[in-house]
C-alpha cells in the first residue's frame, strides 16, 4: 500500500464515484521529494487500517483523474466515502491529521 510507488494506471472518475466504502486516493509522483517525505506519516496513519482502499496514482499534466479533482500540489490525499469526497490533505506531514481524516471516512 503506502510503501509502493505511484501507478500510471488510474481509474476513471466514474469508476471512483462507483467505489463503495472508504477510499483514499493519493496523487503524487515517484520522483517528487514532497511525496517521498510524506510516506512515513502516511504509512503510520494507514497502519492497521485494512478496511480503507488506498490508491496511489501518478499525477501530472494531462492526467484526467487528478485534473477532475483539481489537484495542484503533491502529494494530495483525497478521502472518499462511497465515491464522494469527504476531505483532503495537501502535503501532509502529521500522521495524526491523516488518521483524523481516515476516521472521517470509516464507517
């Protein structure tokens, strides 16, 4: 999950909106220093959160999913419940803030 790199394969916005349950989409890039620096905090917050789907999506110019969420800076974490955005964090560094956002999407 959090320790893997960002994938170039991304779902469509319609596929995201159809996802049931708790999902976090992490937009970033494998070469991004801010993204790499955020990984320990993200991993700590996701520890023992087996019920949350975590998608790490490579973002950049012309990437439709990131544009549909108006992502401007990396990493951006978009927290969704049943395909709808509940909250987001941009360049998170505090595992407690990430955990609090996760609490907001878990049923």
